[in-house]
C-alpha cells in the first residue's frame, strides 16, 4: 500500500464499510511516508493492532534494503533495520559512515546477491549512476537516517534535494508540512533558481475536495512551511493542479515537475502513467512568478 493511496483515502471519506477482519499485515513500499498518513493507516486500517511492514528496495538489486518485521517494534514511518546480507550503511559524500541522527546517502558497502551487473548495453551509465558518485560504495539515491533506537528512516531521493540559503533539505520535509494543514491531498516541492538564496522553494499541490486554492489557503500553506522550517523557506509560489505526474506504481516524478517549470527537456517519460497532467502543470506555472533568477516558466 503506497502512502499516496492512503492520502487519497484520508481526504475522500476513508475506506468505507469494507470488512477488514481478515487483514493480518499491511505492507508498504514505493515512497517515503509522512507521519500523518502513517498514523491514519495504523488507526483506521490496522485498527491500532496490526503491523505496518515498511519495505524499501529497488529493481536494480533484485529485492530490498530496509524492512520492518512482525517481531520487531514499530515507529511511525520507520524501518526495523537492514535486510541481512545487504551491507547497508549511511554515509556522506566522501563515503564516511554517519552516526545516529545524521542524514546521509543510503548505500551498500558490498554487492548483494541480486545486484544487477550493468544496464542494457550501457556499462558507463550504470557505473556513473550507481558506483562513481561516492567512491567504493553502491549509491541507492535516497537520503536516510538512523535514530538512537536503531530505527532507520528513508527521507526521499537525494537527487531531489533542495539547497536553501546553504542548507540541504529533502522535499519530503516541506511536503509533510503542506499536507499536515489538511488543505491538500498531496504536494511536491521543487527547487527553483533564486538570485539571492541560490535556490528557492516552489510548491505544487493537489487540493482536497471543496478546498480551492484561494488567497487564504495559499497564505495558510505558505505559513506552514515558514513556521516549520524558517523564513528562508518561504515558497516563491504555491500552485494547484488536479494531479501530480506519477509512475504506474504511484511514485511522484518530481523531476518532471521541475523540468516543466524550467522549460527544460522532459527526457524519458515512458513510465509516466498520467501524461495529461503535464499540460495542467504548464497552465499552472504560467501564472507563477518568473522573476526568481531562473528560467521563464512555460
């Protein structure tokens, strides 16, 4: 069960009168949780008693990296630990292991049994994508952190990271603040060029039913971000669309949102499940501020 699906249930009246008495385990993968969605799932789907098995992996490794289990405690949005034999670690850009409480790249320090050896007829792309970014380790491309209780948390894609006034922030931190207002079903945050800060925050949201993005709603969403992260994170714009571009397994494609905003090439869109949303994004961005030191939206 993907968190995106849960957020849709949350804002559309729940899961109805379905009989869930035979349910024993809820499994989740595909994207990072937000705490409000995790707790809603535990309360309304799991009835406060069933485990949520959080699982993260990738096609490239033929399986998982981190997981929960039915015999370990749970924490909202967390994983009990690495899957045995995977050689998992969290490191900085130089490959140095990071202590508890410090965010870093999720990596494998040895090749797992299911790890792919290359990409089809493109060894160089494989090496550049996974092995050369951080010397000596396989880079998954996610930010992760361990807490003092040895729970692991995946915070989103590292290549989606925003650098606002010199501070690196995962878009999921901003998106969680937006969805916590109850005004939106889903949100995505992108970095846009800013002449002063280097990069500013741009927010694209899917509003909850009967919740228009009027000036009051825009002010509430803007205030949620600045209250949670500070004034440098004040969004340069907040725009609404009917849906976000996503893959067939419901992952949001932030890179397409950013590419549409900047008028850049969209690259490979073969995995896009809802191509019509690209026109909706172009229309939404047509009214967004363009005087940010970056490209003219189109």
